[in-house]
C-alpha cells in the first residue's frame, strides 16, 4: 500500500525540481590575439595599466580631492546607486513569492438584539447580547513552483541587480575619467594663458623699442602699426582663454555636484603625470574588467531567464490557500477543540485558450534575449575599438608632441636671431614679426598636443576598464 504514496511523493519532488526554459551559456565571441596599434605591441603582458586603482594612476593631490568629491556627490553616480537599491528591493519582492506567506487575523463582534423589533413572547428566554471573537492564521495564496516560473523570475531579478551594480561601476569609470580629463584641460588652458601673457609682455616690449626707433628715424609708422597689431592680437586671446577656463571649472563643478566655483591646480602642466609605459594587458582580460561588458552579460542572463518565465505559463499552476483558528464567545475557549476552525483550498489553473497570448509572450521573451545578446556582443567589439583608438591616439599624439617640441626650439632660436638682425638693421621687422607669430602659434599647439597626449592615456585607462576598482 505504501508504493503508490512513495511514487506520488517522488513524482512531486521531481516536478518541484523541474525548471522550463533554456539554461544560460555565455555566447562564444572571437577575441583578437592582441590589440590593434600603429606599431605592433610588445609581447602582451598579463598585467594591465587598468589594473591600477585610480588613486595610483592620478597622483596629483588636487585631482585626487576632486575625484573623491565626485565619487561622493556626482548626480549620475547617485542615480546609479539608487537604481542598484531599486533592483535589490525588486529581487527581494520577487524572491518572496517562492516562500509561503502567513498573516494573522483577529476580530471581536458585539451585537445586541432588540426585543421590540420582533414578536417574541416574553416567556421565551433569549440572550439579547451576542458576543463572539475569532482569531487565526491565514495562508495567503501560495503557488507551488512546479515548472520553475518563480525560480526563473528570481534568476532574472538577480541578474538585473548585478546589471545595475555593473552599470554603477561603469558610471564610476566615466566620472573618474571625465574629472581627470577636465582637470587636465584646466592645466592646458593655464599653460596657454601663461604663454599668451608672456607673449603679450614680449610684444609690448617690442612695441616700445619700435616706437623708440621711429623717434630716431630708424623705423616707420608701418613698423609701429605692425607691432601694435601683435600686441592687440595677444591681448585679445587672453579673455577667450579665461572664458574657456571658467566654463571648464563650471563643468567640473557639475561633475562634483556643486555650484560653479574655481579650483586650485596642483602640478604644472609640463610635468609628467603618467609613467612612459602604459601596457594594455591581455585582450581576453578586457571582457572581465570592463564593467559595461559585465553589465551587458547580466542583462542577457535576465532576458534568458524570462524565457523560462514565459514558457512556464503554458503549464498548470497549483496554488494553495488556507486558514486555521477558532471562534468562540469566550476568550478562554477560543482555541478549544469544539471552537476550532480551518480551511484548505488547493486550486489548479490550466490555460486552454488565450488567443495566442502565451505563444507571443514566449516570442517576445526570445526576441528580447536576441536583442540582449546583440547588445552584449556589440559592447565587446566597441570595447576593442575604443582600446585601439586610444592606443593609436596615445602613440600618434606622442610622436606629434616630440616633433612639435623640436619645432618650438627651432622657432624660438629663429625669433631670437630675427629680432637681433632687425635691431642691428640687417633685416626687416616683417621677418621678426613673422617669427614671433610662428613661435606663439607653435607653443600653443605644443600645449594642446601635450593635453591630447594626457587625455589619450585617460581614455586608454577608461577603455581598458580601469577606475572602478
């Protein structure tokens, strides 16, 4: 007689462990053997520049203070943290559906019957006061997860939580990189402003000498006007640089979650901020280090689990509802045997005709999974493209900066010789003024190339997935 019961219990256990829908498997994505760069990279190293924490990369004390403030107050980052909390709460709500939920209830009823409203003979005794109470425990509607619908929903909610958390880390990487890039922009503008002010002072001195030469008949009015033109052009560029500087400070203020204000600078722009060697590391490690790739994979896992949720709707759903308690006119007898009450209501629901709703829900879930997989694969290829672009920018801007330094040295010597020849009456002022203009333009270009080289390293650090550790 025990065999049927044993078989029934075994079947119930097997059904309880059944989960419909596909299990997740990471898609196979081709990973290049090395990152693309203008010149072949040396033998890839396991260690990467992006394995360093941001405060080991950005060592300027003022910049570190700015980044710390941004990580505490940046609006985008605070929003990302709130989304993590939202996803965590949603996981708790979804997971609670797998556990039976109980509620307690209690009530007291006080009733007095009016004898005058009924034709009841006075000889018939009747209790005009009717008092009774009820208390019990109620089992809220609980679904037996035979087909894994609730487990798949929990799996999706857990993946959504991880997706939100990886997105938070991606925002950290972006905030750190943006603050660093804007800070270097400030230093570059400071350098340009210093160059322009120095050029202005030099040109004012040249104008004074030209005016003296005119007094002694050694220079013409045209020479004076040309010298004045150089002074005015240098003076006109200074307010423009100050405007860019102040607007950049406003942009940093927004990143820091503050009202617009000015910021102190630390190291001088001409100093080296990064080590000369910035290894990219192994391409395969990029998939694990980039937070946006990890987040895209969690979105794919959630979409894959939702297919199981949609498919489970095809099968019978069994829910249980019940209660146990007592009813009595005396509190002391509320839970005695004769006053006990209970109910147990199992219910089975099987969809029969839904006009294609269930089938299209499955199709929708499968299409969403396909969309998530495409986004995941695209995020990988985008990451390799960004790393390649950053490596190219770093190498090419460094080459340009080296050549520009040589040009600035040559033009500075040319200017010195041109003014000496002009003052000695050997050459015209036009050549001296041309040399002055060319030197100023070359010095400003060198400052911009130095900034571009720094930013290329920041972009490489971000592209490799650094900054969130």
